[in-house]
């Protein structure tokens, strides 16, 4: 492909950032959504192949690309789109800011990666593999070059489905002429080498090879000749990593060697749990692991110094506070000078927190909510965390106001993409609210709903499905079967069914929720249209593209009628319709819709 080429009338190639046996990777711009993406262009389909072979290859590509696009986990690269343009198969993926493990190793040669980094990679990759294997997906070519470490520390696995395509195209012929399964020699499992059927346990072996290399600086069988490497994997026990690097923790060596078991049956059945236990044991036993210092729990932005509660209905007033100590930390005299039981109150009344003090905290809580509405989630998170700490001291850890602040902290963490922390926060709030307010109290159920959102974002649909099912039953008991919150829980249940590949059930749930929302909220309510769109999504996944197109078109028309053609939701619907047209082979119509979206976005940006 050439620089500035336009793929499918939508993706403009900007800069070549990688080249390999499968093709090229370009930094590109999605003209329809005005965002930067990565486009992997697979090798052009030569004219010498039989047309029947090309048809099979295209179908395999579409199937593998759909599988990759269905993976939703922070540890797996997101696939946005796929298709064929001028004989080139392409995948459109999120553009990652970071380096793969191979590049990180090369930059440190001959030294391996720091022990702390190896442990973190082990933990994150194990969690991502657990998710993909739960979906029934096997990578087949896990290696350092396919594992990215981003600038923020996130680790992502790339190229799901690509290894199988490489085998179909014939790129694995350089490894073997005897029908050996595809893979990279340094990271192939014994069963791959033997040409046996492989499953998720083969990925675990490759994962062990990757960890061995980043922990010691070299793969377990670095013998130069490809055939000798393959025989080493098949027949030779690996040298224990601590022989090569004695300072490695024993727990880490045990984990790596367990992954490298020759017999698939001997490899860990739950590698994610094994990895967590390995890291936890190491943290207990050594101080060598240096994690970033936790942020101060009460840090507040500078602009919040001296904030007052404002005016009461009965007239203006102000707290008699000491001037803030500018040399102190962000909390400084502003909070420590407000002793809850003594603030501007006569001695006889010093039995609990002063109302004025609680008013200040309520004002700061509202300020945090305002920051969130402005999209300033880092600051909002800091404010809510500080207010939660103050309310806990003044009112107790299970007071409803304290739990409100902890809920908002968890919500802000989710908006920042810190879903593990958000999940833990929402779970704790839900448990505490159940004890204080009752299991079916709306506030308790709100926290449980956000727990489900976090589980979904973390790629744990089976857990999310159980939670949403229980939540829908609880909402029905507490608020009735047609209450909007009951329907939100059922909507989450339907999405979880889809993520588990149970599309017939997901379709049935979406249709029921759409019907009730239409009666309760109206046919053009945003929630109703979201449910309508889920019907189209399920139809698409079931391969019923004609029916999906009709539903997508109805949603688009409704959104344009209610919101206007330039509204982001309306533009998303045009993209949905265009994608559906592509699947039906109506590329000309799809390109025209994409161009309309780009024009409308440009017009909206100019008018704004």
C-alpha cells in the first residue's frame, strides 16, 4: 500500500509503522469517526491462486476478524473494522501507544526486563488469556512481538486470528513441509510441533516461553537452528530460569516452569489465579517489587482551597475558618482545622459533626459531581476520594453519605478506564449499602448495576450475566417489571448474552426490552432506540444482514428525526448502516454513507 492511500473510502494511511510476513501496519485516520487508528494490510491476494481458494481465504478472514472484533478486554487489542479493498484484506485496530516486549528486550540487551515488569506482564497477560480462552479462542502464535506494553503500563495481546490466516495463506511453509501447525519456533508448544490438535493449553506453553525470555534475556531453547529449537521444545526439559538469573523469585520460576510442562494436562488449569498468587506471594516475601506510590487519598485540586458551602435559604452566612496554610499539602489547614465536633459550636453542643462542617463536605461533593459533568474525571476522582475520607472520619465508614462519596469515586475511576479499581469500589459500596439500607434498596441496586458495568468492561461476561439476571429480579421485586431501572438491568443481561455468543437469547431479550421501553418511555426515547439497535446487532451476529439493515435504518431515521442528522448518535447509526451494507456486498452505498458522515462531522466542527 502507498502513503496517503484511502482504504475503502474511509481509512487514510498516514505512516508505515511496521512490516512483517503477513503484510504491513499503518498509522491511519478514520475519516468517518475522525480518530487515529492502526490498519493492518495483509498481503495482496495474488491472481495466480484459484478463485475457489481465494473465496475460502476471504471467508476465513471474515470469520477470524469477526472473532477478533468480538473480544472485549483491556488486555486484548480492540478490532474496530475489517474488509477487503483492491485485493488487500485489512483489519482496523486501536492505535497503541507503546512498544512490544521484543522491542523492550532489544532496548535492554543483554539485560532482561526488571523483575517487577516481568511480574506485571505475567499478571496482565494471564488475565487476558483467561478471558479469551473462556470465549473458546486460541491465539496460536503468542510471542514477545505480539504483546504490547503501553505507556500507561497496560499490557495487550495483539493479532488474534492472524496465525490461522498465515497458515491458510501459506506463510508457514518456511517452517515445515510436513503440515506442521503454524507458530514461531522459539514459542511453539510440543503438541504444535507434533502436528496434533491444539487448544488453549498451547497458548499457555507459548506464554511460558515469553515469560522465560523476558525474565532471563533468552528463550528457553535458543539453539540457533530451527529444527534443533523444535526438538528442544518437544524432548528437552527447560533449564530452570533461576540458573540463568538467580535473583528471580522462586514463585516466578515455579509459575514459568508449570506453563512449560511438556504434557498439556500438567499445565495450570487456572493460570490467572496462579499468576495472582505468584505476585501476591512475592510481594509478601520481598521488597524488591517497586510499585508506583499510591496517590494521597485526600489530594484536592488547588482551586478548591477555602471553598465555602454558599448560602442557606435563611440568609447568607460564612464559616469562621482559619486562613489556609499555603505551605501545607492540598488538604492542609482547610480540612485539619475543621474538627468536626468543635467547629464554631458551643461546648454544650459538641456531640457530633458540626452542621457547618457537613455543609462544606456536601458542597465539595457537589463540586466533584460538577467536575464529572465537565469531563474532568481525574479532578472529580480526587475530590470524591477526599470527601469520602472526611465523611468516614466524621460519620463512619457505613454512613449513607460516606458510601455516596465512595460510589462516586468508583464511578470516576471507571470513566478513567481504571476498571479493576472501579469494580472493587462498587462491590464494597453494594455490600455496605445492603447491610445499611437493605438488599433491594434502590441505592444498593445502583451500586450493583455499576458492578455489572465494570465486569463487562473487564471482559467478564459470565459474571456480568449472573449479576444482571439477579439484579433484574431484584429490581422487579422492588420497582416493578416495567420500571426503567429494571429494563436497564435486562438490557445489560442481553449484552452479556451476546458477549458470550448466545445471540439467539440476546436477540429475544433485546426485543422484549425494546417492546416494553417503547410502551413505557415512547418509541423515540434514547433508551428505546438503544434497545432497537441491539436487535440489529444480534441479527448481524446471526448472519441475518438483510433483517439487520432494516433495523439499523429505522434507528438511524428515528435518531435523525429526534436529534438531528449531525448528532453523534445519529452519525453512529449511519456508520452502523454502512457497515451492514458492506456485509451485504453493497460497497458503493456504504462508501457514500461514510462520506456523508465525514461531511456532517466536518460541518458540525465548523459550526461549533
